[in-house]
């Protein structure tokens, strides 16, 4: 069931260990499920309980630690030797006395790692304050520090096989977005539209079956279209509504996001003008992106174009994307905004999303891209325009 060769996982681990050595880290505790997957192949919906991948500088292979029933999935989906798949009993789950990090501490003591310099993914959805408290209690002689997205930064440049998966996600995106737009009409309930989106994106294409995306369908509508992270209700679409779809094709946990804006009926002059400005700026950013440019320089192209119209956008216009799990398909590394001096490299993958958000309407037209040798290419091909129905 491995998505990649054992050699690719070994190459990834080597790069992570090199970064660990640079930073003087002897033990890395990984709780982000995307990073666990990246280094081991482990893939299951088990991240609602505590799980971890332990990378030790002096051990050739990581150790997976998780709930006993999930150890079966670890043996089925990961590249790890079975002796490096360790499971805690069910009485550690949601127990006010015992905690999974107590088990982790015991494992590290047994492996003589309890007095070392240990990095944890502190700013991550899956590592709680209680986790850190129990590790500190269980490992009083360890020196803890923040891993600061160490694995996230290693994985921003994609391998050829990863790019194949992201392009497959792009094919799912093409079909799914057009199916959604074609089925959108006045009188359709928003919840039924969401159900249809789930069906078509899960169905995928004849070549590539779809996976669940890390973010639910985002579908702000009408005067709420500027509230970009709204989902859906059981209300019906009505004539004159502006509808935004921000969706993602997903294949083998790799994402190809996209947003498009639709007008149900004749669009207002203001909407058409905003769409034109958004597309113009997006096109200029995509024409500018290539290896060697800084993230903030790409944003400056967008900002300079907005200035012509007396406009300003506060939020970033893009971020790195790829392998991920709920609640986010972003990699929490590159942000296309002022101050980010990350140098873009070939085979980085980004979601460029220069949305325009107002109190009474909004516009989103975005593209997922791969940085190529001389520029960039989109992962999916859907007309870059205002759709009118």
C-alpha cells in the first residue's frame, strides 16, 4: 500500500536528519499527520487521538507510536519495520490520569533518549499544551525546543512522483469544479450543492479516484461572499447571488486547490470590474513567478497592480500546498506576502489566491501552480473568468 518507494522515504528521512544535525537536534517528535505520512507513509484517520513519529539521530529508522487499534493501519500503510511500530493501550485515550505522552516518555527512556535535545512541533494543531506538560514531567532531564516546521520546510520541493499525484489532483479539480459550476442554479439548496461537490470530488476521474480534501467546500454566497471561509446552509440560491467555490482535488493526500466566482444572473458593474482587476493581477503574478524570485516580490507585483485602481489587499495572496490532512491543505511555510524572503525554487507548489473581500460581496479566482525551470504552470485548467449562469 506504499504510495512511494522505500528509497524515496529513505531520501526524505536523510534530508530531515541533515536538518536536525544542522540545528543540533538529537530527537524529533513529529505529530503533524502530513509529516508522519511524508516520512513513513502512514495514512489513516487517526489524528483525533495522539500519535507520533519519533526520529532519533542515532537510529536508522523512525518509530511510530499510536493507539493500539491504529497500529494495524501502521503495519498496513507505512514503510516501517514492525518492531518500530509501538502501540499504547486504550486506557491511555481520554483519561484524566494516564496520557499517551506518558507512554512516549517511557519509550524514550527505554531507548536512552531521555537526556537528549528533543524538538517538538509546538505550533501545530495536533500537539496540545497537555502533551507538552506531560512530556516535560516524564522527561525532566531532556532539553526541549521548538522544531519550527523543520519537516514542513524539507517537503516544500516536490519529487517527480509527488508532482504526478498533484497533477492527478489537478485533473480531479478540473472535473469537479466544472461539475459544480454546471449544477449550480437558482433554487438549488446550498447543502445539496455541497453534497454534489463531495460526490464528484470523491468520485474523481476514471483514471484517478478522489480522496477527502483537508478543507471542506468553502461556498460563501451573496452579500456574504466576502466572508471567504463560510461553508453552506440549507438555504436556496437566488437570482443575483454571487457564489464563490474554493475547493480542492485531492489524490493520495496531495491537493490541487482552486477557487472560481459565479454570478447567478447578470453581474453588477462593480463585480465585473473587480473580477477583471483580480484576473489581471493574478495573470501578472503568474507571469512573474520563476525560480530565484522572492515570495514577497511576487506579492509586490499584485500590490503594484492594485495601486493603479486605488486598491489594497491586506491578506497574503498565496502559500505552499501539497500533502496534508484536515484542517488545512497549506504547508505552513511560504506565504506570498510582504516580508517573506523565501526564494522560490523549481518544483515548489503554491496556491496563488488573490481574493478581494468586502462586507457586501467578494471575488476569488485562484490557481494551484508548480514552479518550473523557467516560470510556472497551473496544476488544473479551468477558464479563468467570471462564470455567469
